């Protein structure tokens, strides 16, 4: 069975400081991994993904994530956080070979960026 | 930019009633999904649908649940006899054939009283 974990329920960071949101995964076979962001009363908005290729992937709004196979991690990063980055972030993963390509989600991490 | 839409945004129903949640996927997408998120819990996979049939379903998706693509644009989730524990946010997602990315709608909040 596949699983995704986000060890931090909340991350607090000052505006302008680097932001890291952690994610680890357990997926059989080759994983594909995603980050989604959820603003209040909104749906899940796609940020970035890793399928194959470069371990460092860049996404929307200045976010990037690094795939680390040996540590089974896919941490989300942003060099300089903005107050508007305050939201709920979800890591999700699946197996490339799985029929239906269902996603398994982590529990979410609430990011609070303080001015 | 194309997006997935869902109606209604909020549905309140009495226990035992049937509800139908509606989704309009992105127009050229062929893979469709339903997920749900009980308040304070993880987003959970319910079902995936491709080529007019279910590809995969979770243990949550029992006989009380069904999905349908009644026409070329809508994708629906029906719960035949709602229970209190069905109260959740239900997300629809769709995916094209040339991408691995699932795009999510804004969700329908279902409240069962």
C-alpha cells in the first residue's frame, strides 16, 4: 500500500525567509509526486510535480521541490516566502504503473507566513 | 485557463436521502476521479473512471456510491442513502491523456443531518 506523510501540521516563517514543507513517501515502483495548495474555500491547486528526470523541479509562484530517492522525500521549498503563500499544502503521490493513477495524499501542512 | 467545476458548492441533506454531486471536468480530459476530505482529515481517494467504467475504487466506495458520465460533459457521484459519516468535502478531478497531472475542482461540501 502506498502512503505519503507530512510530518509537520504547521510551519511558521517570517516573510522573506526560506520556506520548506516536508514530505516523505512510500510507493511501490516508480513514484510520481505532486504538491497542491489549498486556499480558504478553494479547491486543490496544482503547484508542481515529479515524474522522471531532474530531481529538482520548479513550479508555480516560485516554488520548487527536490526528489530524493534514497530518503524517499519530496520537500517543497521557496527561497523567499510571501504573506500570500499562507495556505494549506498537500503532498500527493502515486505509482506510475497503478491502474487508474489514484493519488494518495499526505495530511497537509498549514503554512503561516508572518509579515 | 480551463478548470474543473463542481455544483453545488454546499449541499445539506437529511440522513437516508439520496444526493447527486455534479462535476464538469476539463473538456478534453478522459480520466475522472472523486476524492473526499472529512473535516480535519486527509484527502482520500474514492474512485477513478475511464472509458465509461470504473478503473479503481477504494474501500470507502461501497454499494451506496455510484458514478456516472451521463453525457459528454458531466461526471456525477451519487450517494443513495446518506449517512452522517458521509459529511465531507467532495472533490472531483480530471486528467488528460498527455499528462499525469490531476486537476481538481473547488469541491462540494456535503452536510448530512
